[in-house]
C-alpha cells in the first residue's frame, strides 16, 4: 500500500484521542460518587463476572531515573523503602473489592504497568501477587503480563513472576540508537536487551514483546532501519510501534530535546519505513501501532474479529470488567469508568482510611455505550455496523465528514455500516472522531491530545 499523501497528513494531523476508552478521560462527565461506583461494580460483576471474570491493571509508579520522553504517571526515586507501604495499599484496595463482591472472583488477567514494575523487588511483587491470586480463582485462559525495563529486569524477577503464572513480558525499548537514547535519557545497551529477552525465553515465557517509538529526537529513516536490524536479531512475538506524543506543557522534561524532533512532514515516513521493514520480517499490522507474527494469538484474534482494546492497548481478552489498582489507575466496568487519585501519598491515605481512592469517573449513558461499541469495532476490526436510527444520532455535519473521507478513498459506508479501507488506516483516529459525540458537544474546549499522525 502506498504511503499517505503529504496533503492528507497535513490535513488530518490534528490532536486526537487514542481511543483506549470512549468517552476518553478528559471528556468524562465526572458524575460518579463512591456509592454509585460500588453499585456499578456489583452490577457488572453480576452481569459479566461468571462469563468474563475480572482483569486487573496494577499501577506501580516508581522509577529510579526520569526518561524525558515519558508521559506516564511516575515518581522518580532510588529509595526502595517505598515498596512495602505501596504494595500494602494495593493489597488493601484489592481486599476492599473482595469484600464488595463477597466471594472469590474469577480472574481473567493481570497486567503490571507503571512507572517501572521491575523497580519493585521480586520479593515485593511475590507478596502482592500471591495475595491477589490466592484470593481469586484464575480462569483457565487467564493471561498475566508485565512491563519490564531491560536494565533492571533480573532473572529472579522473571522466575518469580513465571512461577506465579506470568507468560508475557513487554520490554520498553523505544530505540536502539545511542544518540536517541541519550536525548530521551533511556540508556540501555543492545546486549542488555538481548540478555533480558533470552533469559525470559529460557525460563519459559511464551510471549516477549517490544515497545518502540517513532518521532523521537534525532531519529531518521536510517536510524529506524538500524534499530529494526537489531530487533530482527531477537524477533519478539509482538511489537508496539507508537507515535511519540509531544505534550511539553503536561510533561516539561520533553522540552529538553524539542529542537531535535523530526519535522511533522517527516514523522509519518518514519512509521512507514518501520512498517515496511516489519512486513519484510514477517510481522502483520494489528489495528493502530501494533504488529504481531502470524502465529501470535493477537493476529488470530484480529482474523476472528475477537480483538479487544482497553486502557492497556490491544488485547485478546475482551473482559468487560477491568479493575485498576494503585494511584492514577483506571477502571472500566462497562457501565462506568473511574480513575484513582494521581498523588501517591493521597492514594495511600484514602486506602488506609477504608475508602476507594477515586478522583473522577463517568457514568455511561445508552448513547455512550452505543458509540463506544462502534468505535471499538472500528479500532479493532476497521469496520462497524449500525442501524438506520444511527443516521439521526450522528447529524448532518458528521455525515458530511464521512462523505469527505469516502471521496478521499479512506472509507466506504452505507445504511448498514462502515469499512475503513487500507488507505484510511493512518487516519483511523480521525475517522473515530466523527463518532465522538461527547467531544463535539464540548467543541469550545481544548484538550491535550497527541497528534493523530
């Protein structure tokens, strides 16, 4: 497929949500209180708990050093005494959910994110995870995964987590070029990544994934090609090849390398170059920014249209109950969203006082649910169906936008649904914005989204 034209890139390279949820977090109505949250959790568990189980996202926010490109919620410290009180809070928060549900819930999956989960010692992780797993009933097809920093993911980390049932590890690589690594303050020699990958496979991990970013300072088509030459030596099972999100007003450290970023007109070409190399290596594109080998379950889910997307990205687990534990973590229980407070000390205080540490939330309307389902279909399958009544819901202005996309060769649509054509894949976020009625209702407001292309 030919690369998108410069004219279309310039036209559609506007701030846009990544649609890991709908409504996206800045557009939540913030109409949730702790009492109603308990009701929504119980309702979701009664509706879906037996079939879906519960998926847990556990936010582990500490890092020993600051990666200047990073937009995650984190705290920089070398003081590992912070581990014990934090995991105690995690266990207490999970215990509050256990009391709310009144039984051992089925556990569909666990994902450890951050921050740097492997900042925590193997002993701390074992204590926390043993409590969670032993108080639950892991489902037969449960998937446990974690994000690891190649520099501090030890053999002991990998072995302890493997023994607890973890089979997938995602390493944050970003780029192998030394100049790029210095600019973003994430120095990790290829030899260390190679060792962390080989040890994981030796222990028995069935999926080793790499996270890479395009649009970083000093990147060129040549440096991207050199990075993927090294990736080819290790052949991870999945690759997330993300667009760098430049939001210096929210993350001031990003200003340190601003003058070295690729031009907007060059950035997309870096992705196209990487995608071309990945295709030659045998990887298949999955939705936005994700690639997998043909035998990977993620690609099989793509083919069978069972792919799902949540706050952690694309997944094969379509659980309708995602509970977030830890500061800033987000929960999605189908009928409502909730986000915990971002401040670590406040999070610990509220959990210690016996309260859920929720700072904001959103109660889903029937219209929200309909729009979410459609956007999910587009994001995961690049096609969606609708009924005739949806015409009146969208309004004339949005139908005109769809007609423009069709004239530009990006989509096809009729009275039964919509299909994103191969030429439209780079503009998938823009196409989804047509169905983002929450954003359109607040079109006078400015939101800090990264650019779509």
